[in-house]
C-alpha cells in the first residue's frame, strides 16, 4: 500500500484549489454538485433496474421453453441409466 506523504497532500490541496476556482467561475456550489451527483447516480441505478427487469422477462419467457425440454431429455437419459 503506498504511503501518503506530505507532497501528496500538498498536490491534493493545490489540485483542490484549482478545481475550486474553476467551479466557482462556473457558478457551481458544493451543495448543487453533491445533489446533481446523487441524482445522476440514482438515475443510472433506476435505468439499470429497468434494464435488468427486461432481462428477467426474457429469461422467464425463454425458460418456459428451455426448462421443459431439458427436463424431458434429463428424464430420458436417467431412464437409460446415463448421466
């Protein structure tokens, strides 16, 4: 694990200052930035859930055909004594 040195802390402070100047120049404040970031994460999560829901629908639809065929083949093989 890398150590956090004084120069690392100094670089982070300078970078934070520069980013702070840039954000202040665009009129962004910390609250808006956090709220917008949270809303973006929430929207991405909700989109993922909606897409996952579609996948579940397709899996269930396919399973109505695949599982009975597999079960029939499995039972036939078991009756013949093959694994």
